[in-house]
C-alpha cells in the first residue's frame, strides 16, 4: 500500500500526541521513585525531581531496618486477597449457573432478587452496625473477605458467558447421567476460563488495593492491610516502628531531623506499589478482554 | 434455547426439570451466595430505619428510641447538606463531561493510528495507573503538590510565579481531582470506546474514502457518530450514580485535609467522617438515607430512559 505524504504526517502527529500523553502517565511514577532515592536534605532544598539532586539509599535503609510491619501487612493482604478471589469466583459462579436455566422455576425471581441490590442499598451506616455490632467481624481477617464476595454485576457477566456455552454439550452430559454438580464443576467451570480469569483478577486487584476496610473495621495493627499501612505512614511515620515490639530505640532518632521523612514516605510507596505494578501488566489482556466480554448484557 | 423441548414429553423423575435439569440441585448451588446477598445487601436495607431513631450502641437498633424525621430535618437544615450535595453532584457532572470527552478522544486517536503494535504498547502504558490504589495516587499527588518542595510549585516559581499552598486552597481542587481522576482512569475507560470503534463496519470507511473525505471528516462524520449510542447510554448510567462519590479519590487525593472540605467533601466522605470519627449515627444515617433514596430514584429513572434508547444496555 502506498501511503500519501499527508497520511504519514498525520500519523506522526497522532503518535506524538499519544507519546506525550504516555509521558504524562509515567511521570508521577518516576517522580516517586526518584524522590525515594534522593537524600532528604537535597529533597528539601531542591524539591521533588525525577533525577535525584543527590542520590541516597537512606530511605530504603530506614524502611528495611524494621521490615516487620511491612512484611506483616504484605502477608495479611496476600492471604485475604487470595481468599476473597477464590471464594468470590466460586460462589458467584454457583449462583450464575442456575440463572442460565430457562426452565428453572423461580429464575426470574432470583434474578430480580440480585438486580434489586444494584438499585437500592442500605449504605455505609447500617452495614457498619451490622458488621461490628451483630456479626462481630471487625478486627478479624474475615471482614476483608465475607462481606464482599457476591456482586450482582459479576454474576450477570458470568451468566451471560455460561449461557453462551453450546447447549448440546450439557444435554449430552444429562443423557450420560451427570448431575448438576458434576456438570457445573467438570464442564461449566473449565469451559468458562476467560470470564473466571477476569473476575478473579479484578477481585484480587480490588482486594489488594483495599484500604477502606481497614480504616473502618480494624483497630488491631497486626491485621491492617498494605494500602492502609501506607495511608497511615503518610500521616505518621512512627506507624512503621509502633507495629513491632522490637526494642529499637527510636527516641534518639525521633527528635532529630535525622528521620528522612519525605523520602521514606516515597520509598514506602515504591515498596508497597512496586511488586503489584510489575505483576499486573502481565495480566492486562485479561482485563481488556473482560471489559469487552462483560459489555454484553444477559 | 433447546429445540428438543418440543419433542414428546417423557415421564420425569421427581425434582427433575425438562432436559434433565435438577431444580433441587440447582437451588442448592445458589443457596450460599443468595444467603450472603440477603445478609450483606438486604439486611442493611432494613437498617436504614436507624435514620428515624436515636441509635445507641448499648440498646441496639430495635430498642433505640424513635425520633421520627428529626435526624433528617437536622441534616437537611445544616450547612453540611448544601455543601456536600452540591459537591457530589457538580463533581460528578464535571467528571462525566471531562471523562467522556477525554476517553472518546483518546479512543479515536488510538483508532486512527495504523501501527497496531504501537497501539498495544500505548494502551499498556495508559491503563497502568488503573492498577494503583488511591492511596498510592495520593502519594504521587503529594509529591507534585507539596507546598515547598512539590513539582507544581517548582514550575510556577521557574516562571516567576508565587508558590501556591495547594492543600489550603479549596478553589483549585475541583480541577486537581478531575485531573487525578482522568490520569488514573482515562486509559481504562477508553477501552470500551476503542472496542466499539473496532466493531465498525469497514465498508463505511471505504465508502467515505471513495467519496473523497479526508481523515478529519471521516472521524467527525463516521467514527464519532458510531460512538454516540455508547456515549449516551454510559452517560445516562453515570447520572444514575450522581449521588455517589468515589470515596478513594476524594479522601486520598485531598489527604482528608479539613481546609479543603469546602470543595472536596462529598456524600461518601461526609458519611464516613460523621459516623466513624464523630460517632454521630443520627446525622450519618440521615445522610445515608438521603443517598440511598435519591440514588434509587436516579438509577430507576435513568434506566427507564436507557431502556427506551437501547434495551440491551439497561439494568432491568
């Protein structure tokens, strides 16, 4: 194909626009990383910059000197994220599958039962009272998992996907004498990997980035999530030290301006966000594919 | 569904539906998730009655005294209500306007780029902020807006301007929040538009080319009109949620600084603060009731409208 000169020019312009946009997207990442490797005094004097005015590893030394709080938050967050992901995918699929059965009595009622929760909700206050005063899930790891397992959006997305599985396959399983449990676990689930992967990833991501559950329901420092630890460090660096009973004498550090405040915060942000940012882009195609799968209404 | 239903009816075993479906087994699968929906969605709905009570922890919901509409009256008469209602609605409208425009423009520009491999790379970069929590984005905002060492003030000073104390000036925040929201979300929201552009019949473009239309004319007369139904539906659905604010955006970006409440306090941050920090269940539950009821009305009305435009996209 021969390209006209004007189309080459317009391609250059369009690509330039997007590349500038990509730079704007990347800039804050580099800024935080750059600041985390800057010497505290240089940062205060010259301000935040991508390229450290004076490079230093002090901030990371400070963060890793007592990594117990960070490691614990990583552990807690990983555990509840995996629990939420596995249970959410399984339970939502378990209710989505019956909804594909057009012959099932009460199917419309069950659908409406789920739909209605998308229209109306009690909101934060009644949920808070329910969870803390009646179910007593606060200050347990279950508060990160159980209240957030079932979302109607996900169920309807799954239902749409399940309904697209050729009926002939399921019919033949019935004829072979398979019961519903068997069909669900050995046929529906294995044939629905794309949608299950999408729901699993979005659920995991949501859990991994969860900060408000800790803020609402957790008083016990050993149970706070990674993002909430980061949020608290913004206000108060001592959180890093308080969470551990180790006999580090921080009083000598605290009064001095020796605590690299700004740079430690940025180093913490890198330590908290870094690993996820390395891992998640690998799964990006599932996210993008899921959006197009999910846009079909069932 | 299956055509075989029309075939002669065979005697069935008890509990078995047509085609061998087993009602009891199917319901047993749905039981646990349905129960969780009841506990975590339906019970809180009844819990909104606390807006009409003087809720006390020691007496519980049922034994707390009724106060009728007092809580609502206090909330509606307060300065808070006017402020947070205005902020929530105006910010949502701003996000909707700017968000839709940016997402559509981005999708069109990406669509116009012929090097598909480059587009993939661009999309990967543009979507990345979506994987961050608002806490981390709040840190990035802090590095830019820090009053003495932030990048924004460095740039202002470089051009001879006076540094701005960002975290004390509420006037700038509607725009700061809009930029933050776009920075994080524009890549992901353009994916929907990009996908629908990829679905446009190629013969339309060829016909336009034969008629001698240039790229801009094609974009304006063919590409964008093809998106209009999606834009309309997504916008209306967003109006349905106009009384809900993104808690993370407003809370983390503004660092919950009280000086900024004038423009950054929305329904969700207000309810959280009044309930969890001040422990005032009367006021917070009244605000929560307002949000639930207004939210219900807007969602139902907007869906009703969407149903007329495009039944496929409506919720019910």
